[in-house]
C-alpha cells in the first residue's frame, strides 16, 4: 500500500498535469476558432476551382497532348502527399491518417502502381519512414501548429510540379484530415493529377464550353499550377483546423480524467490516513491496558 507521502506526491503531480492540459485545451480552442473560419472560407473557392478545372479537362479531352498537370504521366508512379501535424497530444488525429495511408498504399500497389510518399509534418514523416522507408522521397516541415501561410502550399505545389514535369511521378493524390467539427476529423484522399473528369462528361447544354484567350497553352500554364497550390492550401487549412479540434478534445478528456484520478487518489489518501490513525489509537489503548 502506498504511503501518505507517496499519495500526496501523486496527487500533486496529477494536479500539475491537469493545469497543463487545461491550459492546452484553452489554447487549442482559441486557435480552432481562427483555423475553422479560414478552412470554411477556403472551401467555396477551392471547390469552384476544382469544378472548373475538371470541366476544362473534359472539354479539352481528345485535343492532342495535354500538360502533365492535367492528364498525368504515361507511367504508373503514384505520389501521395500526406498532411499531418508536427506536434502530438492530438488524440487519434495522426494515427487515423496513418492507417488510411497504409490502406491506400496497399490498394494502389495491389493495382500495380509504384507508390512514392511525400509527407508534410513531423508526425507523418516519422510514421511513414518507419512503415515505408524506401517510398518516402522527402520529408517536409509542417507549420508546428501556427498559422498556415500560402507560401507553404505554393512551395509544396512547386515541388510536386517539378516532379511531374521531370517525369518522376505520373499521378498525385493528397491525403489529409478534413475538418467536420471539434470532435470529428475525417481522413480524406483527393486525386489532384490527373484532373478528375465529371461522370457526365458528354457535351450537353449543361456542360460549359470554353474559349481560350489569349490561347489555350498560355492559360493552362498559369491555371494548372495555381489550381494545385489552391487545393494544397485548402487541404492544409482543413488539416490545421482538424488538428486543433482534435487537440482541444484530447486535452478536455485528459483534464476530466485527471480530475477523476485526483478524486480517487484523495479517497485513498483519506482512507489510508484514517487507517493509520486507527492503528495508532489501537496501539495506545493496548499499551495503556497492559500497564
């Protein structure tokens, strides 16, 4: 049975942990409001950009050789860009995405594709390096829970574009946690290259018809890299909001559990103290009777 001194030390330690987790919960809640607003604000623009580029891909199908950022490469090398956090203490935020990544890699390899992985964020880099050390082409730093600058998405888009134009990869998919609410983040995979073509891609009255000005090549040269950057930026914002939501929920649960542990330890402390007092009284009474 632990002594009173040991129980007091454990109670003091758990109280200190509860202060830390409570502070982390409040910090995550403050960040969540900002990140959630930015993630929700980015969705309409990213969705409209994705829809326009998909319709553009359908409209230009069959018009000769298209850029690699639109139709992909001729081979079967698939690049998966994984977006995770640099920091832990976020519940299953990173572990759930790692499981989704492993399932995706197994599925693609089962289809005969060669997989390369480009993780952004320390947690994703660590998990993928352990699981697939020969598939990780480079590890990119994340934002460490701070604001997400567009430059991060621009640099990531430039790196992926370079790999596509050099023929190192033929297809690109981004995997990230989509923010639903503070308690729910859904692992999501989005194919960026080749551009997804709408299911109803036959030209009809509802299908947009495009005329290029000044010309198709110049326009696509600007639009395709920009679309890649926008999709990465939207995914990074979703991931950042999901990280803060997961951390706030995890720290809230940790604070509650610490409170329960303090109550249990306090009960054990009081019972042990009462038992010690009772034993001392019995010894005193027994000694008095012996005299």
